[in-house]
């Protein structure tokens, strides 16, 4: 592919825009109640609703820094949208946030998710009374550089950064959406505040229309009463990776050899410790009581499900962490109160890795950088990113691309060039002919501008 003529570029057309897909995407958010929810913000800055919409719109179009918000001020964008602000204004706006204002914005995201689920019913497909949904909780470190970032510290990853904790909602038929997100100091322990975060996520899931059984999943960093107890109080299932404590190791030793059931993964699974792909394993379960060091009311009778994978090179009795018991196999255990079969419970637990997809999309998008030196401004940036992510996910579902990544949505739907013309008192966007995803774009437009979906009983 090469240029067919001598070309002379001229930046002189005030009627062109490079992100015409922002019109239906933000229209979908408006129809889901975003602007009404933003009216509840008490941040000390005038026109806060318009400024939040600017930040969210910029993120949808690919901005990952405050300076990138200038992409909203090109060509005919001022004719398509009112209230577009300069990057410097948006930076000042973010710095005016306090912790309480960030919590308000987090609540706005929860309310918007409920509105989006009502507007786009397939957003959480399969979460009805007979269905099944999962809430996944995890955290990650966003690396930062320099010494001007408030709250930055060295955490479990060994890099200097800030800690982001997420709770997502998904179903076997629907890709994850963000129920709650919070920014924390870089050296904060993973499980800190997990109980409150999970409780908020469960409430958000029910408000978003999840009527079926909910399973709460987490890795071994959240193996504790705070997480498990919250799931129990909300009558949800839990599935949490168990730490290899003395009681867990002792329980594994009591599993009879004939209790192990061989399973084969549909797709190979990467074993981090062995640094190889494995395609088969064995699973078994045993009754177990977790957290025996706590008061009696907080001791949990549950199922301990163990998956073991044969080692390539069995260990000698060398005083390694797992001792001679695990010389031939690697063992991975988790606790659960679900009534799923042994094999399905193991499969559902492994699906917890789906939250890594959300983390990756955020880090490839607006969280590639945390733009401010002020902690509260960065926390507000994260809250805006969660809102933008959910709008993008709902837009993808509305375009019949149910599992499209955010970057894919930007390429196909958001960052579509258009030329604006005027006819009578109406604006007309002229979009490219033969655009490969025209039908998808028009589906989003119809969802954003059409009547609300009728309520079902």
C-alpha cells in the first residue's frame, strides 16, 4: 500500500471530526442517566457535569493524559458538543477533588451501570433469576516515576507506584464491567478494605439487575474472614484461593489417592511456577474448616478443592517450602461454599483470571499514566476511567460486539472520521462510505437515540 499521488496536507477544514463515535457513545450514557447522576456531585468547581463528561469523552477517544484531552477541541467538535473545556481547565478540575468527591463519583459509576444495564439488556446477559454471575476482586500496581506522586510507594510487585483495587461483574455470557474501583497507596496490603469493596459491589450488582446466584472470586491475597464473611452475609457463594498454611497442607495429605479425578483443560493453562503450559491435571475435594484461629462465629466450614499438576522434574527432599509431600505434584487449593460439581467448581474458579483482561485494558488506555502529582486528582482520574470503561463496554454490546476490547471499539466505532454539514436547523454527520463496521455503528446509534427498552416482569 502506497500513496498514489503527490499529496499536500492542509489543516483547514472546520467541519471535520476524528471521533464521530463519541456522539452515540455519550448519547447512550445520557440516556442511561449519566448527566442526572452527575448533578449530585458537590465538587467545588463550576459546571462539574460538563467537565466530567469531557474527561470521560476524552478517555473514550483514547486520551491517557490531561494534555491528550485537547483532542476534543479540533475541527467541528465544538458544533457537536457543548461545554468542551481546555486541558488546563480539566486539570484544575481534577485537582479540586477530595476523597469524598471521589466517593461520590464512584457512586455515580454504580448508578450509571444500573442505567446502562436497563438500556442495554445484554450488558449482563444471563444474570436473571435462573442465571449466574460472578464478582471478581483483585488489585494491581500502577508504576510511577519521580518523587512528586502523593501516595506512591513500593508494594508487593517491587516497583514504585500506586495500588488500584477493582471489583468487576461478569456472567458466562457477558464480559466484565466495573462495579467499583479505588486508588490506594502503593504499599497498601491487597486485602485492605476488601470487605467493604465487596459489599458495595454486591449491592451494585443487584441494582444492575443481577437476580441469579452470585459467586465472589479472589486470589490468595484475599483469603480471610473479611472477604469470605462479606460474601456469606450477602448470601453469595465465594471461591477464594487458599494459602498453603499448615492446616491446608494437612488437609491435602488426608486426600485418598483414589479420590483424584483426572481433568483435561479445553485450552492449555500457563503454570507460572513451572513456566510452562499444562493441559491436564487432577482435582479432588475434602471438607475443611477455614480460619480456625478466629473466634468460633468466624470459622467457616467449606469445601477445600485441590487441583494438582505433575511436575516435569520432581523435587528432591531438599527442605523446600512444600516439603516431600509435594515433590511430584504442584498443588493449587481454594475454598468455596458453592454447590457446583467438583470439576465445574474448579473451572469457575480458574475463570477468575478474567479480571486481568479489565486491568490490561485500563493500563492500555486511560491508566497508562496517572497524570497528577496530587493523590486525590489521580483517584478522580481512576473513577472517570471506570465510568468510561463501562460506557465502552455497553457501547460494544450495543454494536453486537459483545466481547470487543476497548481498543477495538475505539478503532471500529469511536474514532470514525466524519464531516459535519447543516441542513435546515439540523446537523448531518457524513461518515465514510464502505466503513466495514457501518451496521455496528448504526446499531449503537439506534440504541442511544431510540426509546427505552420496555421493562420486563
